[in-house]
C-alpha cells in the first residue's frame, strides 16, 4: 500500500526507466504492459510491481549478471533524489520497489537473504532498513539471518479459525473466531504467518464467548493501532486469506485484562 509523503512531485513510469533498463530480461514483459490498451504511465506504484515480481521470480534465480547491474543502478537512483530533494521518487523506490521485493519474496516463500546481492551501497541499505522496519515490525536486518526479532518471540499455545474482523477504533480490532484447540488461559497474542519466517503478532486485550450455546465461538479484542497511510477500514493484520491463526503466550509482555471465563 502506498504511503503518503509531503512532496508534490508527480511521477510517471519514465522516472524509473533506468531501473527497467538495468533488467534486460524484463524488456519483453514491459513491452506487453506498455502496449496494453489499459496501460497508464501515471501509475508507477502499480507498474513497478510487475518488475518486482520478475526480479524475485526470474532474475534472482536465473540472471546473476542482472542482479549486479540492478544493484549498482539502485544505489545511483537512491543517491539522486537525496541530492535533488526528490522525496516522492525515493518513496517510489523504497515502497514500490524494496517493500515490493519483500512482499514478492514472501509470496513465493523466498528467504529475504536471497535479496542481499541487491544491497550494495549505503543509500540502498538505508532505505532497505526502512522497508524492513515497515514490512517486518519489531525486526532488524541482519545480513546472515535476515529480519531478526528485537523481542522474545511468543510460544504457540493454541489455534483459532478467524471468521471476520472489524475495527472498533483507531487502536483496537474485534475478531470473531472459532476456537480450534489449545489453552486459552495462556493466550496473550494472536498472530498469523504472513511471510517466510515471519509472523505478524498483535496483543490480545480481551477474550469472550459470543454465545453460551456455542462455547467454541469467541470474540477476541486485539490491539492494532492505525498506522500512517493505512485506511481506517483495513488493517495489515486482516490482509490474509488464511483463516487459521495461532494463539501464543508472551511472558515478557503485559498480561491481558483478567477474564474469569478462561
């Protein structure tokens, strides 16, 4: 999802032409995109996504010579907006390209460390760290291990099937779930797997039964503050088609509100 910045610069696909030129194997796919009747060159955050998928699915595995060329081009292109105050272009490269690479790698189960050859210069590294921080909350980048948690990971204590979720306010979500199994009394987090070796966790504030006639049907209130650039009706925690989520403990985190039911 695109984040907003204060720069009024209008971007087109011409702005990131040098990135495309660094990946010759993408040329045929780009011609098909540009020749399509629905193509709009004023939507670079959309079209750069196609390059990102190509880099993850083809270039990393099959074209090592293009990886080196792309890495050099990225460093140059990240340096240019820093010198000329092109904040929005830097945002396109960080959000559209680097964050897009993380998402594309997640979609095919690729460890993020496979992207390390692209991180060749200090400017690219700076923006990569920011992309990791946004896509991997609570993690820091390590070249050997990837995105490393900065806190003790909770241990699994149960499983729920999520039916639906809705936002209560700018801090909380309410999830309607079916309890599959485990120990509810120890549940302090709910989390879902959303990438290779990465879980998105949210603290549990309250658990209650939806009906005395349906003991396995629960409401779980979780902490999930709105973040800049995220629509109030959506939430990254809910951006998944996977219905089965994990309940986890968290001895280093504050206990949720007392609940005599569990």
